[in-house]
């Protein structure tokens, strides 16, 4: 047997580009991102066909969406710190950081409930309403999924399973995904609230 | 934590025995459902896809029997429409794409010298979701609720007003299942190929089959969401009254076609690209020659993958789009012929100087070139807008895409089955029957599909359940029907061959074809852990160039562990443990399937389903204290 | 064990219901359905009824079920009874105060289909049989999304 | 009989399409033969020792593959250009010519000759009469699902899409009968949705048009008169209209001058008395799923109806 490499000294878990789940998360972001792009494309497509836009509906009320955008952006510094703490494997900071991120996730979800009525159109009113709700629903699903994951992780980190390199990797990937949730909202926000005003 | 046990602490034979124990699941019913072994999942996946091939093929035979004579009354329009919808949907969504993707699930880890895929549980989950989705579609068909609006489900015919009953809902939800599974496999493949190649397998040494799988996986990631989006819109239109496709309320009928074909055209390449990978994999050992133009072939894969996203409109040439756009899409559709041509040239150049061994797999490759080139050239014809206005939606197109998909993908697949069967099952298929199988398939296929070109030009549209005798289409339809039954007989022969082989004792050697790629290094079939020691490679055909593979040591022998390497050079970066068997992927797939099925009848099912889905996902990810989860 | 059988029977019943729901009988109805109940359990018949509702301009008096010149069809108040046989008779023979008789303008089968559709307007048919929205100007919730109206009031 | 064939063109447009088709076919067939010949040659070519080509042989092969790729590109450029110029040869739809609105419905065609003068608007079904040698603009609509208008002898196809209007220009070279049928899957009876185009000399066309505009005269006695009574007072008139009678149904094909038509039920049956009787006896046995119901009629009543309808010349 000809041994050419020995890996016994290599680490047993890793972060970022070393980690499989990081790449997996990136893969899911790519496919979900492509879903967002196509949904946004459908919005613009229907808009170009319509005589006026919004179609038979008042302009959407910008405030709830803006508040969601501000809340999401406000969560970024803590998210950034979370990534760092996870890499440092600092259990206490990660625990409380996760509690904070859970709150930062739940709060926009509450405002989002008001946002659905603030768009001033129902999904079954017309094609405009359908595509607005579709985009909003798609993004809400993403916040919801990430918040659910954050809550479970928070619970997990407070158990005996917490002090473990692999868990910190999970926390790191969770924070990575949250960037995606926040950043996808910005173009959708612009599309839903400012494009019809500019058109 | 007990003291870690490394493979360097033990004798090689002992390592092998330990790893086999660690990487197996209990031989119980629980073990059967809980397995995360990529080979078991891959094998199930392929076998399931072949069963769907059988069902889709039977549907086609009934259709051919109906069309064999004019004014036939074997089946009425309702059944016929369900049959061709089932045939198309099954062949595209349940057979061709899954079989090609999951041949990769089985082979990619072996070919790149690793022990499993990146996310083994997600892999198991994909399989179960796919199985439940396919089963739902066919059960629906047998209770008279088979979709009947075509595999493309154009609105308004599939929409809320004209798609009567639950038929199109079932179609749309079947899409959700299969795309969920297809996307998960794609992500799995990408990460596996990126990060789990054995040391030394830098990007210029990746087998062409793996390249094909990788490019396909990328295409899936960017194209499949389109059909997810559109089928979700369709089901919303049908169930909760949205207006995406309602032209009277600001929706648009063609929005469906744009979204569907943005996925639907690349989908053809999900099927074709892996098939080219099979062709490349077969040509090298049977020509006993390294591939000429490796980098050209890789480039061609990327070019095809890229161009495939720019030609969806050629399915819509007669919908009245602006002429300028049509010209652009003519040019782009033609351009995709360039990389295909380059591939063909390189293969022939490799065969030219090869010392050929005329075994069944190679025969199927010859059949592939013979048929696929014909299909590719008629593809160039339909890419031309003016010609397409005559042949679009006629039997000419039916002939064209069967030459591309059957000639271009099923022939390589059959060759691949003969080639890899010994690896999958440890037994050789019979060569004499294989040659019969090949010639019967060639004759049957060409007799079935060549006349369709002429029928289309003579004015026979697609998807008609009957035609009057006076149209003069009877003779050629009868020939085509006879051909279809001959073609079916070739599959029956394959089935006999497989059953006979399985009844023999296993005994295929590790490398019966004297091939050079890594999947032939372990025994046939491979042990649960694939490789006792992760190999180190220094060329594209390592088994030819280094008879005794150098290896990597330093992995644990008491837990599931693999080497993670860098993206380009494949230098070891870390060791990652791989999750043990779990029943949760199966449970999660079951719960999600029931939820999706329920949502066909009431949207509230999605809300109620959240609770059990949440519970199963927590069950899936919550650590249970296995070594793999804690290290 | 018996509960397993019960579950199996339930599943079989659901599947068979699927069979019935989607069956398409183009010409007349078999003799096994003299009272016409099966029409309202069949999605195809109800959908054909909906076509006839538009084609025969029933909307002219009854609008999309809310009523106008004629009475509303989506509530639980039925002057001449809301069972399918009673609706069938109202359509076939007409009623005083303006409802014309359709017996020589539609076939028996079509009248049954129309009656089945009318039953779906107040969602007195199963949800998976009731039609979805039309590709037309929005006229409110589609039949399949409506809540079932209150129990029928007995006919006068 | 080549009455529905892309390869039997009877108009300049269809001829351009057929020429382009043959050009592509010839070149593609030649390419296919060359590839297969190369494959056979490769199979017969004796193998060389070793697993890899020596460098000079690699270089030679690379040059050949490169040249073939360049040739492929060149051929594709020629194909694209040929397609482009063929498309360019088709005139843009001209709204000042004879305009015919064709509406696809499940599963028949409504045909309406447009005219600014309402008295000159002519409605018929499943047949289009056009004058020879003049471009005719078809305005394509659909009311339910997508259909596709395709008369291959005269022109390529174009979809009829709900909510959109498409145009197609037809121009026949000489008088003749050309068959077409729906080419986009449109549901149960997609197979039985044919349309016939009658290209006539301009004078004959004009005579047909004048005649078709006139109401039918109602029979004043015999079986036909009884048939007329049945038509108006039974289910028929709920869906069908006949100009000249009280029948004014709007949802089925207009049956004015029905006796002069070539086929029944959108090309399903030839228009003979026997076939009409068969159709009326049970349309669902002939065209299952069509929206024409089976009406309970006695044999004598049916005979009277047949006499009436066949008399509507």
C-alpha cells in the first residue's frame, strides 16, 4: 500500500468554504434566488402588458414594507457578530446572539402581517394582486423558515449539544442564510413599492 | 468521548472490516427505510425510474395501437389525452431526468473516489419524495384522475376553467414533488463534486461523466425554479383564485409558456448532457484509448449549458411574438448545434485510432451517434422560424425529439446499463442477448419514429387521438406502430437479460472491462464504504496509469468520515463526518407528501401541515449523540 | 386490525370518489341514476352546467348567483326547493313570474347538468367537484372557494 | 391526396417554406451521411498501439476538428440567413385587404368576414372562402383555450390565443380546396377540428359572398317545413342561428346555408344526408365530448330536420 497523503492532522470540522453545509446553503440560495428573479420577472412582464400599474388598485402603502426593510437591515450588525462568535466558538455569546437574532427575525414577521393589507390589493382581485402577493409570500416563507431554524438552533445551543464545533458551524451557516433573506428583500421592496410609483 | 481510532492504527484488512460495519445500516426493515448509502439510494432511484419507463412505455404502446389504424375506437379522446399526458410527464419528470441525475447519485462518489455524497440524508429524502410524487400521479391515473392537458399543461386548457376536476392539480403538485427532489439532488451533486473529490483529482482530471453531471446540476439549479414558480402559479389560479394567467384580469396566457419553456428547454439538456457523459465513459475503455479533446468536451458541456438558457422561445415561434425576437432565437437555437457537433467530432476522433472492442455498450454508442445526429439535424430545421411554422406541433416534431431524447439519451443509457450493471449488481449481462437487444432497438426505434417525419409534413398534427382514413396517414402510422412494438420488445429482452443475470451467482470482477476510471477500483458491487482508503490520483485514467493506487490515510475507522478537498486542486482541507442512517428523511418525505397532497383539496393543508413538518425536521436535525454528530 | 381495515376502506372510498368525480359521460346518463344525484358528484357535469349557465344567459336574471331580476341562487332560500330534483324541475318546466321552461331548449342531460351547477353556487356540492374561477372578469369567489351556505330551507 | 401537406404548396408563401425546407433537408441529409460515413470509417480504421495519440497526431486531429467546427458555424450562419430572408419575404399583415376574423372554439371555427358596412358582415363556420391571387388577412382570436390555425398548403401555422390577436396572411395561387386543422392541443376533440379553405376565382368568390349574405328562404311545405319548425322550436335554436329563420342561438356554429357546406362538425363527416342523420342521432357517438348534445328526436323528425338543413343551399 502506497500512502501518499495523511489527513490525520487536519481539522474535523470547518467554516465557510471548507464546510459542506456552507456550499449546500449557497446552492439553495442560488436556486431560491433564481426563483425570486423569475417571480420578479413575472411581475415586470405583467406590468409591461398592463395599461396602468397598479392595476385597478390604489398605490401600495409603503410604510410597513419600509419598516420591514429597516428592521432587516438593523439585524445585520448582530448577524455579523454572530458569524464571528460562531467562528470563535464562544458559546455564551452565541447563545445570547441567537436569542437576539430570533427576536430580529420575529419582529419583521409581525410587521409583515400588516404589510399584506397595506398593499391595498387582494391576491384574487386581479393579476397585479396575484403577483404582489406571490412575491410577498415567497419572501415571507424565507423569513419564516430562517426564523424557525434560528429558534431551533437557539434551543439546541442551550442544551448539552451546544458546546460542539459542528453546532458552531450550523450557527455560522444560519447567519450566512440570513444575509440572503435580508438582501433579497431590498430589490423586492423596491419592485413592490417604488417601481409602480415611478411607472 | 472514547479515544479516536484512526485507520493508521489498524491493519488494512481490519480497517476494511471496521469501515464496513460502520458504513452499513442494520439489516432490518428500519434499516431499509433509514439507509443513507448513496449506492442503495441510487440503485432504488434508477430501478424506480425504470419502472416509470415501463409505465410510460405501456402508455405509449396503447397510443400507438390506437393510432395504428384510422378511425380507431380502441380508446376514446378522454383516455387518449390522459395517456399522452401521462406518457410525456412520466418520461420527462419521472424517468429521464431522475434516471440521469441518479445514475450520478450512484456513480459520482465512486468516480471521484469518495465514500458518499455531501448530504446523504437529503439524498434519501429526495428519493422518497420522488417516489411518492410519481406514485401519486399514477394512482390518480388509475382512478380516472390522470392529468389530461399535456405534459406542458398550457393554460387556459389546464387552468381553472377548462382544466376540469382535480387532474391538473395533480399534475402541478407532481411537479412540486419531482422538482423538490431534483433540486435537492442537484445541490448534492454540486457540493459532492466541488468538495469531495479524492486528493489529486484537480479539475483537469475530473471524469467527463462527472463534468456532465456537474454542469447538469447547475442547469437544474437555475432552470427548475421556473417550473416551480409556474406550477405554483397554476395551482394558485386553480385553487385560490389568483389571476396569473387570466387575460381578462391583467394576467397573461403566454406568461405560462415563457416560464414553462425557460425550464422546459434546459430540461432537454438535463437529459442529454449526462447521456454525453455516459458516451464518453463508454468510449474510452471500449476504444482502449484516452479521450481525444478532453478540454473541448468540457468546454462543450459548459457552452451547451449556457446556450440552453437562451432558446426557450423556439417553442413559441407560432404564438405571434415580434419578428426580431424570433430571429434572435433562431440564431441562438442553431448555435447550440456547435458544441454538440464538437462533441461528436471528438468522439469519432477517439474511435478512429482506438482498438475497438465490439461489446454491447459500444454498439449502443454507435446507435447513439447514428440516431442522435439525425435528431440534432432536424433540430436545426425546427430552429428555423419559417420551417417551424409548418412543422411545429406536428409529428415531425414528435419524430425530432424522440430522435434526440431516445437516440440521444436512451441509447446511451442502455449502453450504460450494460456497462455498469456488473458494478451495480456484481453480475455480467449476457453479451449475445445484448447484441440482439441493440439490433432490435435500432430497427424498432427507426421504424417507429422515422415515418413520423413524413407524417408531420403530410399534415398530421400532434396529440390527435384519431384521424380519418381519407387523410392517407394509415400506412405509415401502422408501420410506426409495428416499430413501437418491436422497440418495446427490445426492452422486454433487456428485462429478461437482467432477470437471468440476477439469478446467477455474483462473480463479476472489480474491473471487467479493464476501464481506467475510479468506480472500477472497488469490488463489484462496492462495499458500503466504497474505498477502504481514499485513493490519490495523478491522471484522468488512474487505473490505467497507476496499477496500484496510492492512498490517503488518517481517517477515523470507527465513524463515517470523508476527506474534504479544495475546489480546484483537490488538496485535502479537512475531514468531515457523514451522518449515520436515519428514518427521519423518510418520515419527513411522507409528511411533506401528505401535506402537498392535502393542499390539492384545501389550501389549509399547508397551514396544518406546518406542525408535523416542523416536528419531523427537528427530529431530523436534532443530534442524537452519534460520533458523527458530536465530533 | 379492524381499524387498519377501516382506514383501508376509507382510502378505497376516497379513491373511488375520485373515479366518480372525474368520469365523463357524454351522452345521457345511465339508468342507474334516475334521480340525477350523480350529476352533482361529477366535476365534468358541473363544469358543463356552468358553461350552459353562461351560454343560456342565466346571468341575465340571476347574475353570478347573487340574483337580480330573478332570485339569488347562492343562498339557502329556495322558493321551489333546493334539492337537485326540484331545481331540475324549475329549469325544465319553468316557474311563474318569469322563469321560462327549458324543456324544449335544452336536453334532459343538459338540464341536469345545469341543476347540478346551480347546486354548486351555494356550494351544496363537494368542494372538489365545484368549479374554479373563470378566465373572465372577476366576479367574486369561485364556487369551489365558497363556504357552504346554511342548510336548505324547505321549499314552500 | 395532398390536400393537407406542407410539401404540396399552393401559394407563394407555402412555396418559399417548402423550398427552404428542401434546402435544409438536402444539406442536413448530406451532413448526416458524412457523419455516419466518418463513424463507419472510424470503426473500420485499424487501431493504433498505446492509449494516447502521439503529439503530432493530436495536432492533426485538432486541426481537423477545428476545421469541422468552423464549417459547422458557417453552415449554421447560412441556415440562419436563409431563414431570415424567407421570413422577410412574407408581407406584414395588411389591414386594407379582405379581413376575416377567425375565432377558435372548442372544437370548431367561427368565421366572420369583416366589413365597415354592417350589412356586409358575413358569419359562417368551419369553412373559409377566399379569392384567388389576393392577399387575405386572417385575424385570429380564441374565446376559450389556445388553438392554432394551420392550412399547410397555403401557409405555416399561427396560434389563436385568448386575450391576444394574431394575424396571418393567406394568398392562394389557384382555385382549389385546402384542408387544415387545429394544431395546438385544445382538449377532448382536438383531433376533430378541421377547417376547409375554398380558393375561388374572384368572380366566383364574389358570387359566393353575395349569396352567403342573403338569408335562407324557409321551406313552405313538406318534410323540410316540418324540419324548420323542429329546428326553431326544439333544442337546435338554443345554440344555432339560421339567417332567415327565428333561430338565433349564438353559442354553436351559424348554420345559414348549411346545405352548401362540405362537412359536418368541423370536418368530422362529409356533408351528406346519411351522415347528417347519423350525426343528429347521436353526436356524442361521432364526436364524443363535443358540446352538441344528443337530442331525443324520432326518426321521422330527424328525417325532416335533415331535409330542412340539407335544403339550406
